[in-house]
C-alpha cells in the first residue's frame, strides 16, 4: 500500500515562531487532508488539499501532487497550536479510504 | 457544520465482554469509518461502510465487526474484548464514494480493556 511519511516527528517552537511540516507520499493520490489533533484527542480538519495552495488565517498548505509531497505552514505560532498534525491521503480508486502518516507532534512554548 | 458524535469519550470494560461503540452523523453522509489510534502506529482503518448494510474491511479488521442498520449510525463491535484492543477509537464520515470529499471525525472514545 501507499506509504505516508511526515517530518519532523517532533517539533518544539517558541511562541511567535514560524514552522513548516512536511508530508511525503509514495504514490499518486486523489485526495490529501491535513488534521490537527488537540491535546484532548479531537481531530480537526485543517485543509482538504489534493493540489495547489490554500490559506486559512495563520495556516497555509501546499500540495505538489506531481512530486508527491505536501507542506503545512504555521506562522506566528501560538500555544493553542500545540498537538499532533496528521497528513492523510486517499489513493486513486481507494473508495475514500484514508492512509495516515505518523504525525508531527508540535509543542509551542509561551 | 458536520457533526459526528461518538457515544462515549471514555469507556472501561473487562476482557471477554462484548463491547459496542456507537457513532452518529447528522449530515446524511454515505460513507462512515472506524479507526483506532495507537502511539507510534498512527490511525489505522478498521472497517468502513459506504451505504446502509454495506461494510468493507480496512487494514486491521480482526477481532472487530460493524453494523450499519441506518444511514446515520455506524457501530463498532468488539465480539470478545481483549487487552490489546485498549486504544483510542475514532469514527469519521464523508459524503459520497469517490467524490473526493473530506472526512469529518468525532471526538474519539478512549477504550480500556482490563
């Protein structure tokens, strides 16, 4: 099956810093989503981004499908950004089944 | 907004018990999914359903079954719970098969099997 790798696995930032999270995948995909899992375990949709660039406030994401990667940018980080960020992909003809990466655990210090 | 509701946030059961985890979505989504999340292993798909009474195995279906009698409800069943099924269970739903729609998740159920 498809492999999804996220980097870095762990990241510690000072509040106000910027960061880039990366998601590499091993095959072509129909769909890519970024999620944030907060410390209470809730998984929140951030972006649905099979290709191109999207922005939502301090967050933006870019997927380059032809090169099989996606990037999540966090600018002016806040303590509430802490948690785990997951990338998940849906392969072609996979019937909306998602394969998740291992996640990036982010801690933002005040 | 899509609302996916899981019946319990925390659940403690004993080895050998039959356990039911319930998930309800309010957006008339065709697709529903059950995942488990474990440290170091990420989220793994157990089962999914794309219509009432339809089900498909995911990556780790062993020890589990599912039921989809109504479109809005998708139940995960642990036939005889074992300690290695202690985990965080997450339900998700999405609109239409092969329509490239995002999945929306519930808040999760932390299940402990003693």
